[in-house]
C-alpha cells in the first residue's frame, strides 16, 4: 500500500477527517495543494461544470486523461484520484484494466469507478494487478438516466440494505476508498463505522471519514447552480464578472492599457 493510502487508514483509525475537492487543471490543483487539501478528484463532473453538459455520460477516457495530466502537475502531495468515465470499464475487467492503465500513465494515484456488487469482480481484478481503486455508491451520476434524474439513494429499508451490501462487497474485493454520495446521514455513518477502509462523503452527512465537493461549487463558480448539500465558500461568479466588466470598461474608455505601457 502506498504511503498516501497508509496515512488515510491511520487517520480513519484516529478519527481525523480529510478534505478533497475536484480539480481539472494545473492551476486549481496547485491551489488545492497549497491550501493543504488531502486529495484531488479529477471527476467526470468536468462534463457538467467545465463543458456545460447536462450529465457526465458524454465524458470520454481521453478527456479524463487530458485533465489528469494537467492536475497531476499541480497536485503535489495530494492523493490524486481520477474517474473511469462511462463506457470505459463496465464491459469487462480487461476493459477496466486498459482504461485504468491509461489514467495511471497520465499521472493519477488511484482510479474511481461507480457501482456496487456488480463491479466487485472488476475491483478485484484491478486490485490484484496493483491498481488502487476507489469505489462509488449511492447516487452514481453515470446512471442518472436510468433513474430519471439526480435522486437521493438509500432512503428506504430496501435501498439502504442494498447499499450496505454494496459497500461490503467493494471493500472485500479490494477497494481502498469508498465514495458515498447523496444518502441519509445515518446510513453514511453506519457504512463508515462498518468498513475498515476510509469513506468519502458527498451529501452523505458529517460522519464519513472525508468529504469531497466539486471545486466550482466551493468557489461559487458553477453556472448552473449547486446541489443542496454543497456549500459555497466564495462568491466567485460575482468576483469574476466584476473583474471582466472593469476590464471591458477600461478598454472601451481608453484607460487600458495605461499610456506608459503603449
């Protein structure tokens, strides 16, 4: 196990929380590392927050590799996790291996895939070949069209039990971390208590071992708005629009560039 992942297990045992954000390029990965974040996720969420798409299904493996290369240059000591996008791993363990290898060559430390028990064989196949895998259960955005929207998961007894079994199966198969998205806080806490591996919550309550948010939600830069569980720490959209408005006004009025720079 890499030293980075050993540190994660140590902090879980000690009850110390960890913080992650998504980042899709060198500058924001660099800022995240400078700020002392513990991990960076190159998520297929880039399809929505960077490319303006309605969901993540249009993101290709080549796109994730491209963004992973950029983020890896700025990630520093952060654990770098890259998403296996829709269609790049579900077909067979061999397909997942080829896709994971491409992301590892691009610079990631770990790959993340969505799904529960049905992906256990693939997780085991990758883990046995030295690939660090992060699972992802609950609201899995790559299946959003199957559900008819971004819907909270595990809200009834049957759904909650399904997620408990998914979590256990992924951990037994060799997953090193587990993202739990958009489930009741009590269920997020229960799954976290029952697993030896660290959990990463997003809309899963305060008791997971770590939290991850989309960077554009944190900075207030998401043009389409943010989910209810996200928290905005900066009014970035207003700052960016104000700066660009000032720049345009100064160009049109002749104040930029200053005369001494002409």
